[in-house]
């Protein structure tokens, strides 16, 4: 399957005016990932939600988490072989 460019969307209905335009499941998942990244870099965000000066560190941690998940899914997929011809993928 090809790489998707842009925002993650799913077939769940959402309000077009909502920002970000994610369904509840994807919105909660992205908020959870951001809070985990905050904890890993040792930053306690203010309740007002203002961006901190360490924002670049947070972005780097989010990117690292995404890349780790991709590597993990690739390694799982590489271990699967087709039962018919024995090829990987």
C-alpha cells in the first residue's frame, strides 16, 4: 500500500468545522501520544495549553515514537510469509 500524505482520516463521521478533523478515537490517541512525549522529555505542560520553548524537543520525541512504531510494524510484517509461495510480504 502507498504512503499516505497529509492528515490521518478514517471513515467515521466528524464535523467538518472541528479542528483537528479527527474522529474521537484518533483524537484521543494523538492526545495520549503527545502526553507520553511530554512525560518522556520531562516537561509538565501548563493547563492553559500554551506552547513551551521546548516545543522542538517535544516534536522530536513525537517523531521518534512514530518511527519506532513504523519499525515495529515492519519487523512484524517481515516475519510473515505467504503460505503459497513462501515469499515475505
